[in-house]
């Protein structure tokens, strides 16, 4: 199918929006999430209410979505070239407790983009090659001689996703505070026949990233939470992004609520141990989420060749046979949707949108505009099902980059 090309009108509209954004952005050193003198990170704070321009457009989109979707809270931050356009928190964390940009929430699969970047940093250093079999470090893994590091990172291993296996969801809902171990999670996946021969197709599996975390620990001899701090969060200044081996969330907390078990209840401290590798079960705030979107999405920590692998390791065409793109990175490319190494490429946007029991979040970055969008939401009793943070991110993207919208995914 021939890619849809933007019209001259849409290109003009996009250029007008981008010019307005660049004129209105506030230097990071005066906004929430900045790093001041001495390297100390300032608190993530809301910006003054804008009177006009793209910042007001973003805020109105968030306000309208909060009302339309009956959301308990919406927290949003948009930056261009690392400079703040707007940061705002709407609604409540709990009854009578206003939401605040400094509040922490779970970042879910955003952390797996850190796993992919950490792996590629090791490739840049010559420590490993992407096509090394994982049996070298995980000798007890079934079919580990045919599964490579690349296949774990880009989710082409063929391993069944334990989250989709019969009874798993029921077990989680029956005891949402249960602590799951990596071994029992991987055993669920490896106890099932593989979906396909490793490397011949694509399918998302949480097991891939549990195993990738274990492999990174073996490769480096460093515990995963420490490794990610040293190689990702530390260098990027993500001072409010951290792992926890318990369901704890650092204060201040953005509280979450859900009716998924049939009654509306608080779910803030339901145990996320089943979601990814131990050491990568993280919380963050909206300023770190926006910074992460830009830094990971631009390949700030990677060589050009590693950045290309991050965005296009050969998984173009989700759910179909893997393919190899030309020498150039497959972005921007209208209508292109594929999976990279722990992240999605959606019509040129580098994206992740975690969802966990009452929390939704979304980060998206458009390299050709240096535009980063970060959104976090929580539910009220009657909030409709669906990924509300991603929906808001799509609306903001359509307003700020009208010639390159974010398509639906999953």
C-alpha cells in the first residue's frame, strides 16, 4: 500500500504549529523537572495557565478529555527540544487531594525500553552481539540455543505470553497483592508450546523481558535495578524514576482506583511483580516520563547504528513475518507501525503506553519535530474501559503535528 503523503495544506499547518511551539517554549531550567546548579533535580511543578497558543490547546484537550471520559486525574507534560510547552495536573489523586505533577505513578512497559537501550549500549561497547544465543547466559532456558538476545528484545522469540495463559488473569485478580517470582512466570511460558519458530514472527510476550532482564544481569554481573540506574536513569537525570521490589510507591503518590474486580476500589498498591523483570518494576513522575520519551526516542545514549536497531530490528508488520528495512531508519514513514526493541514505532512516533489496574500512562516522541508528549491518568467509578492516556496523547499529537497523527495500536 502506498504511504499516505501529507498535503501541502497539512505541511503548512504543521510548520505553523511547530513555529508557535518553538516561540512559546520555556527553558527547562525554569520549569518542572529541571536540573539546577549542582545537578540537583528541581521538583516537577505545573506551569502557569497559558492564555493562548499551543500550550492552551494542550490544556484544553486534557480538560475536555477529563470531562468526556470521566477521569479522576489527568497529568500532562509536553516539551519541544527539551523545553517545556506546558505541564499541568487536573483532578484529584484521592477525594480532596488535588493531583500534582510531582506525584509518582507506575511506568510499566516504559521500563522495557530501558532494557532495550541497556542491551544496545552493551552492543556498542562490544560486550555482546544481538544474535548471541541466550543459552550462553541462561543455560537452563528451553530452546535457549535458538533464542537470541535480539529475539528477546524485539519480542520475536515465540515464547507464549504467560499473561494470556488460562487462569493467569484469574489468579492475579484473586490475590492482587501476590508476589510473583521471575522463575514461576517464565515457567508458565516455557511450559507451553512455542507459538512459532524463534525469529520467524512477532508476538508480544512479557516473558521475553523477564528473561532479558535476567540475561542482562548475567552478562554484566550487576543486579538489574543497579544496572538500569547506572546506564539509563543516572545518565539521563531521571531522578524520580526508580525500581521497587515491593508494591510501594514513593511519596507523593498518585492513587489509582478500578472496578475491574466488580467493585470500585483502590488499586495503587496492587503488586506489579508479574509485569516485567525484577529490578525493572518502576515508578516515575510526569517530568521524568517526558524526559524519557525524548531521550530514549532520540537515541541519546546510543550510537547511530544502535539507534537504528532500537527502532527497527526487523519487526515491521506486527503479527506477520519479520522483515528488513532499507539502510535508513524506518521513520518518519506514514502508516508505519512496528515494534522495535522494547518500544513501538507508530507513524514515526516512538511510543509506549503502559496500563496497570487503574493507571494508564503514555509517552510519545516525534524525532523530526523533537516533540515529546507524556500523559498519566486515573479512573473514576464510571470511566469507560480503554487506554485513556493514549487517547489523550493521540489528541495532543493531532493538534501539534496534524500531518503525522499517532495511529491506534492494540
